[in-house]
């Protein structure tokens, strides 16, 4: 039985809130700050085994047994984990030549991935080849700017997904790179590529304003940046208003700390990418609360802990 | 007590009515070098075992050896020269009029191959794609365009061709040791990915191309095997085939 005094205090506080229509930060019971840990990979390229012990710079790194153990360990330490991949899961070791992606996708399901996007090499067994893998994936593959009408992936690839973790509403969408001149026409077939900038604007707008997501995450296989005006993660960050985080891939970029871009609304968009081959696992820890635009006020307080380098 | 219950209901209504927005207050980042600590999860090793067993029985076969570390770099590199030389040799066997070979830098899928034994699996990692050898009939002017493209991409592997890179363009282009004649047509070996316009080579798509029924990867395997048969290591050299103009 609750102590009547504190009980009344709490309930009258609730009534007071209804009266004013305001929610003071962390004032309600159970309104403590919420935490989310995002773990991510990109361009793993069928590296199910660690790199061989050949004395090279990547020797002994990577592999699903080590990544799985690390992810389990982090799951034991943090409540709300989101595990994401930014594409090119496939192609690069004989596993893919022999099994066409089945063990790669099954291992990702074992690790509990929440979502991925498609990289150009995820077309390497053809659209049909990727479609055949989807039953092994206990997570969605997301691409918002490919139109798969009249292909074996029609209605099988969603533009975005919405996931709730510990009371936080997360909108996640995918962006794929231009296929023409990169992927053989036979492999991508009738897939139509739409301008990722326009699509990113539309989808991020819908996720933030329409779906009221607390955080909008873009899984991008566009590449981190280019010397030319080719569309990159930096372009997407700059041209859109509502993306909080871009998990990138394609350029195999080892960012020692995430890049922070100023987006079209003047707020910050974080971009991260962790090289390739599964030799590095990225981690971003977010704290959520009721205070709006906290980041703008505290943007200098972003604390980057450099751990180890791949 | 009755009033309190009403209060509870009101409170619950407010809490559950809709998703109240949360805002990012702060974020931190770090990353892990996967496998740096020896911890592994044996369930993945068990899961992989049947796949791996079948794969290793083929892939761990030693086909030869390298007595130097081969690397991937630009504008020219030993891995690239190995690939382009093997392609040219194989193409010449199919048609002795082939004068040169071009590969794309992005098609080199390993950053290095260490000195030592070379396995079939290593060749799969270096060239995982099922790309086939193709002989393309390239007019002189298109060859020049191709070299400009390679220069703009900071240098691609070639065999039988040399060029310098200056301000993102190709200069001092030679093929078979001679300057390019605009009105001549050259037989050049490449992969079907480039011949069909891959890596922005759309200028190749209208040219006559003859496919050779060989995967580039199998050509590389064969090249290393041949060297091994002759008791020779794989040892490509940097020969200033592609260099920056001074």
C-alpha cells in the first residue's frame, strides 16, 4: 500500500500538469532520462571469419564469433540496444561465392540486427539472389530511394521502419547509391534509382513530423564524401532538416570519431562509418530527455571517447 | 480515496494518451576493434563449421607463393600489375593480336597479400567477382578517353599501356611502346564489368567486345600455378607504367 501522503502528492502533481499542459523535465515519476545505445557495422563483405594471421595490419581482426561475443557483452551492460548495418554485407570471401550470402545473413540474425540497408554489392547475386536471402533475415532491409517495382524485391524492401526501444521512438530509413555504372545492369534489372536528396527530405520529414519519431536515423550506402559533387552522406546531412544520425558505408572510411555536420535547419547531424570487413564495431550512446534543443545549447559537450583503432 | 482514483485515471490518461516527444540531450561515441580481445562466442563457430569445412577443403589449397608483399595503391601497385599482366597473358592465348590489358582499381578487393604461400581462397578474396575476360576493339580516340578516365580515377592497373597523370588527365600515353594512333584500333583485354559500362566506362559499351569464357579470378589462379610450376615466386614490380607527371 502506498503511503497516502506521497500518493496524493504524486497524483496532485499529475493533475497540476493537466491544468498547465506543461511537462517539466524529469518531474514525473518514471520520467528519468532514457538511454539508447546504437551499435553499427558497414561493408562487412562476407567476412565471417577473422582476417587471417598473416602478419598484416588486419590480422586476427573481425569475424562473427568475436563480433557476436562483443555485442552480447554490450547487451549485458546496456538496456536499449539498436544494432544496424549500412550495406555491402555480401561479397568478398569465398563464403559468398559458395553460399551466396546465406551464412552472412543468418549470422546477422543471430546477433539480433534491427535493420540494414542494401549496398551495391548486395546485388552481386542478382535481385533474385538477395530476395532468396530475406527469409533468413530476422530484420528488415530498408531502402527508400530504390523503386523495386517489377523486380523480385517488389514489396519486400521497405523504405523505413519505426522501432520503439525503452520508450524512445526511432525512425530508420535507408538510402542506396546510384547503380548505373557501378552495378552491372543484369544484376539490378528493373530497379529504379531515385534522387536520394529528395527522398531523404520526404522520408525524414514524415518520420519526424508525421510519425513523431524522437530520433531519425539514415542507413546510407552513398559514401562518406567525395572530391566531386557526387551525392554523399555529407550532402544528405547538409540538405535535410530532420536526420539526427547517418550510419554510412561504401567508401570504407574509418572515422576515428563521428563527423558532426550542420544540417539545413541549423541543427547537428552526426555521421559515422566504421571502415570495412567487420574489423570495427561503432557505438553511439544517446541520452534522451524532455528538454528540447538540448544539443544546440550543449553542442560543445559532445564527448568523444576514442577507444581502439581497427 | 475516490478522488485519488480519479486522479490516477487522469494521470494514466496523460501518460498513455500519445507518445510524448523525447529529445536528444547528449551523445557519446566510441568504437571497438573487433577481435582485439580474444573473446569469441562459440555458437557462431559451431554455426559456421559446416559452411567453413566445405569451403576450406577447396580454398586452402596452396597454388604458389609470393616472395614479396603485394599491395594495393595508386597510381600504380603490385597487386594491380599482377592482375593486368595475368589478364594480358590469358587474352593473348585466346587472340595473339591483343596488345594491352586494363583492370579497374575498385576491382582489387584486398589491401595486400603478404609474402608466403598463396591459396585459392586468397585469389577469391582478391577477385571475388565472377567477372569474365573480354577483348574489346578500342579505337585510338576512345583509348585516349579511357586513359583520361583512368587518370581522373587516380590510376588504374594496366599492362602494355603507360601513361602519366597531370591535373587529373592522362598524358604521355603509349601502347605497346608507341604513341596512340587515333585512327588505329587496338585489341584490349579487360573485364566484362568495364566493357558493359561499369565504373563509369559508358564509352566502352558501343565497342565490339568478344567475351573469353574465363573468370578473371581463374586467370589469376592459373597465372600463380604456372609460376609455381616453373619454380618461380609471384613477384610483380612497380615499373612506372602509371605515374604522376613531373
